[in-house]
C-alpha cells in the first residue's frame, strides 16, 4: 500500500485533535509535521496539547515537536498533503503552502474563491476537477481545496436526494454544539443552561456555501445552483453534534413516503466505500419518535453520517430534522475522505 506523509496545521485545537486521532488509525498516512500557535512552538505535543475530544489520545505522536506554522519550506518538503485546521484569521498561509503541495483546508478563508472546490462527501466530488485549472492558471505545484462549513455539509447531504424537485425555498434553523466554536470556545457562564441565538457569520456561510456545493464545475469555475435559502443559527449546550430543522417549500411535492424513500435509499448520492472513512450510508433515516438526538446518534457510522427524522408534509412545506457530528463528518473526517478521493484519482 502506498504511504503518504501528512501534516496538520492547527493540530492542538478541536479539529486538529480529531485529525491526529483519525490519522493514527489510517495505515496509509504517516504523520510528518504538526503546528499550532506560536505559544506552543518547539514544545512536544505531549506537553502542550490539552486533549479534549472523546477519542483516544494517540500516544505515538506524543514526542512530535510542534512546528512553526510559517515554516513552509520544511513542512512542504517533508509532506505529501497538508491539512489545515487553522482559524480563519491565521489561514492566509494556506495559499503559500498550495504553491508547493496539496492543501486541504477546514477554514472558511478560501472557500468561496471561484477556482477552489467546496467539497462535501457524496455531493460535490465533481468539483475536484477544477484543481487542474487552479494549478495551471496559478502555476502552483500543489493546490488548495476546501471542505464546506459543518452546517452546510450537513444540509447539503440531507437535501441532495431531493434536489431534482422543484424547490421554491429552503429555511434552516440550526442547533449547534459548543465544540463548533473551537477550544476553549465559549465561557461556561455564557453557554451553561442556555441557548444563544447567534453564531457569527454562520447563517451567511450556509446561505452562500450551499448553492456552491450544489453547483456544477464548468471550465475552471463553479456555477452555483439557484437556491433560495434562509438560515437562523443557534448555539446550544451540547458538546458534539449539530442539529438542523429543515423546511423546504416544494412546488409539486411528492407523497411523504416517496420523500422518505428517496432519503433512505440515498438516491443521487455517490457511494465510494473503498475510500477510508467513507461510510456505506452517508444519509440515514431514523423514523422513531424524537430521533435523531446528539447523545444517542452522533457516533453512528463512526460519526460520518447525517441522520434524518421527524418528516412532515404540510401543504407545500416539507420539514424534517437532521443531525451530524460537526468535528468528524463536519470536521476532520470529510477532509480525510477528500484526501482519499484525490489519491484514488491520482491527483495527489
Ligand atoms: N470545530 C468545528 O466543529 C469545526 C468544523 C468545521 C470547520 N471548523 C474550522 O476549522 C478551523 C479549526 O477549528 P477548531 O474548532 O479546531 O479551532 P480551535 O480549537 O480554536 O483550534 C485552532 C488551532 O489553530 C491554532 N492557532 C490559533 N491561532 C493560530 C495562529 N495565529 N497561527 C497558527 N496556529 C494558530 C491553535 O493553536 P493553539 O492550541 O496553540 O491555540 C489550534 O491548534 C477553524 O477555521 C474552524 O472554523 C471547525
């Protein structure tokens, strides 16, 4: 099996930790470099990370020294892929890496650039072809490709089986986990026993990213799909697992049974179970009352599926609830699946 050297920028944060944990279980990935903010530069991982996620700490990485995120020369020379889990305001370095090697980013900074794919497993694989144009037009030896925001990822996987229906409007109301704001994130005095009906820029991300995710690649650019989306975002007192209540106004809705059948049979979803971490079913339906729930359902299929339930049809309005793990499917998991697809296509 061919082996790939991978590096993680922002390795000590919530997503960085998910990357380290998942990479340690992938036999074809060998961890090469890790970075964080300057405060930890030069220290060993074991002395600098505060392990906060509910997966085991990979002891074998404990002796890794934290590199300077801006040591582009060394990191790119000694890596085949760079995963970026940097905050948006520290992500301008991603383009510098892309000039040299493939970069898969979780940050929002470069997501909406016209020649950057917006990847969601099972939905926007075709957009990866744009990387050939990006490389050629910018004279990059590498490239940059982005995963979509966790909430847009969840919404896109859920609506994909219905996308050929005549959709007038989509309204989404989110209930997003605390881990979505990183570590240490919100103060407990703000979020304990509370719901905060505001997440900075999150509604805009859902509104702008979803049409791009559902869009088509044409000769080096992505033509967004025409979708009318309204989003309201809330932070709730749950550690992991975002929920979304989705309302879709359909021009000529099919019977509810037909809608549920489409969603449970994943019609239109591309399945490639040979890619590590790619689940057999990206979209699962749970018709039990009161499901899905974060605590009960977020780790289904290793945290790599969207679970939908609570379907209702009232006149032209279809509504349902979805759940996905924001730091696995919406986080490191998607980026690792994206890497697997790029490798399988010979693009890395
Ligand atoms: N959390 C989620 O559910 C989620 C989902 C999808 C996408 N994202 C996106 O993924 C990125 C990482 O999110 P996160 O939740 O993992 O955030 P986080 O927990 O705050 O972690 C940020 C990481 O970046 C490092 N860092 C901070 N400032 C830096 C700087 N100026 N230069 C270099 N490194 C710096 C931090 O190092 P220190 O440990 O030294 O501070 C830490 O390793 C963000 O862009 C976020 O929007 C997050």
